C-alpha cells in the first residue's frame, strides 16, 4: 500500500508552477504555505489573487485562501515537506544559473527536522538534486542526508519535474503523468506521497538524475522537431513552395508528424532547457545545439522577411499581431514575437508599426525604447496597415474576418489564417 502524505507543506516560489501546485495540494485538504521573495506576490496571494493570467487559477486560489488552506509569506515556515519551484534561467555562457535553487535550499536548511521531504520541481541539469542535498547537508551536519545505497536518512530529497503547458496548467497539473526521482528509492517513494494527493496521471518512480534528464530531453525533443519545421519553412520559401502544404501532405504518411513552423521558440522552458543538456555534454550534443541555433535565429529570419516586404512601399505602415510567447496566455517572457517586433522597429525606424495583443496592455521592456511602435487594438491596427504580420495565433486574431485583410500584404508566421 502506498503511503499517504500528511502534514503541512511549504512551496518556495509562487509563480506559474508553484502557485498552481500549491492550490492543487491545498484543495486536497493539506495546509499549504506559499513562500515568495517578492512582497507583491505574497500580498496578492494572501488576498486570494493571482499576479499573472492562467485560466481557472484565480478562482482556485481565491477558494483555497478563503478556506484557510493556502496562506502566503516571505518567511520560511516549519513544515513537513518543502517544494522548491524557483526559476532556473541560464547564464551568459548558457550554463544553468542555479543561484535561485541554491538560495532556496539554504533558506530551507535551518528549518528542517528529521522526516522532512524536500522536492526540487525547478527544471534542472543532471546532478542538481544531489547538490540540493549537499547544500542542505553542509548547513545541517546534524541531519543524515540520503546517500546512494544507504538507508536511514533523516531527510528525503527528490526531483519532480513539471511538464504542464501554460494556458492548460490547471488541467494538466492533475492529469499529466509525473516522474519522481529520488536520491534514494525511499526518497522517491516519500516524494510520490505528495503527488498522489492530487495527480490522476501515473506516478513513475526513478532516480533523481534520470528524472532531471527526462525533463530536459522532453523539451529538447520538441525543440529539435520545431527546428526541423522552421528549417523546412526556409527551404520551401527559397524554392517557392508553400511549406504548410508540404507539411499537410507529408503528415498524411502514417509515421510522419511534422510540427508547425513559427516565428521562433519562446517561453522559458524550450529555449532554455536544451542548453542544460548541451552544457552537460558539449561534445556530444551537436544536433541539440544546432536545433537551438536554428530556432534562436528564427526571429531574425522572420524580421528580415517583413523588412523586405516593407521595401516594396514608399511609406508603409505595419501591424504586428501578438506579443506573447504562445497563444491565449499573457506571458511575454522569452517571446519570439517581442524579438521580431524589436528587430523590425530597429531596422525600419521611420516606419510606423502598430502592435496589438489582447493580453498585453503595455509594451514589454525590450520594446519600450522604440518611438515608432504603438500599442493599438487589432482591428484599428489592421485597418491602418499595409503589411499585417501575424505572430501569435490568439483566438481573436484567428477569428478575424479575411475581408479585413483584403488588399494588404499578409505574413502569417503561424499558418493560422490558411
Ligand atoms: N512556467 C512553465 O510553464 C514551466 C513549466 C515547466 C517547468 N518550469 C520550471 O519551473 C520553475 C519555476 O518556473 P516558473 O515559471 O514558475 O517561474 P516564475 O518566475 O513564474 O516563478 C518563480 C517564483 O519564485 C520566486 N522566488 C525566487 N527565488 C525564491 C526563493 N529563494 N524563495 C521563494 N521564492 C523565490 C520568484 O519571486 C517568483 O515568484 C523553473 O525551473 C521553470 O523552468 C516552468
């Protein structure tokens, strides 16, 4: 019989991952304390509010807070389990920046008591969970940390990577299969007891390094396949062939499933995680590195095509539709659309460019310095534009009447208006 988690649980990081996880656990009757270093986030969650947009999260947070199951603080509380869901960006040299994870582990250490569980959810290079155990062990020599092949540890340390899709987090956090990798099998079993509270998918137990690598591999797989589609787009264009038609036809083969090209790869998972593999085995990761380079170059390819189209006009006006990194979310982090718009604005400083996104109310930081950019409603932007560039397939854009686009040069980077 699998053991059930009982007790209080603290989650460090009330972001896109930590907050939905906190709610999922709190609504199963466990007292959850959300911890964040950002006072505005702590204040928002304490009021039962969500500081970002994610469907169905707001109602769940307000309910969990109203029931007294979810609270928020900037102090590390005493708890029976700690989940670390803090950022793992990369450094200039594209190695993983583990400073947030290290800080979180060191903050937890003084609070730990024998029997506590520590789960790293942040996406991390192989060996990071072991480092978390090491950082804690250095600060708490009184505690026996888990070691391979040994039993009888005081603290149980594991990695449980997150694979939810923004925009569907509240569904997928429950339905996805979960990989739980422990520093020892006992650690994995202990950590799994937390996820059994709410996960309806299968819980797959393994070792910590395999769990870390599996998550990175998932995103590298996506990245390589998107790079393939993006490269096909360039090749097809140079041969005057419609890439969407080619992909549609090729995908009728029973064992072919080519992804869609786009303006680049965004968010802070797929463009980041493959680099953690490359930096772990630089000589052996040639395909993964090349895919990253193809996708990183993609916003430049798209911007160059828009600039070339603009040369055909004497005084063109351009409408760029979409700024977020994917459809129907408000997240502009690592958004290729933002990069494309910035590159066009820089290359065409005399050209008026209207930018429209139903989820964005102010121009993101990287675009704030361009005087030729203006946020505008989609219909007004399209009406006034000679060139319309679709960068994100938000539903309102997809629903836009084709008649509105008549007589304009349309560059649909997502294939949404086909
Ligand atoms: N967003 C996604 O779709 C997604 C999907 C899978 C995995 N991940 C991974 O999950 C992790 C978290 O990502 P996110 O999108 O939730 O990030 P986020 O930026 O939305 O949230 C992270 C939060 O952690 C807080 N924080 C930083 N250091 C802290 C500390 N020491 N103590 C407490 N709080 C601290 C920040 O203030 C922020 O609110 C990353 O490793 C990411 O790669 C994210």
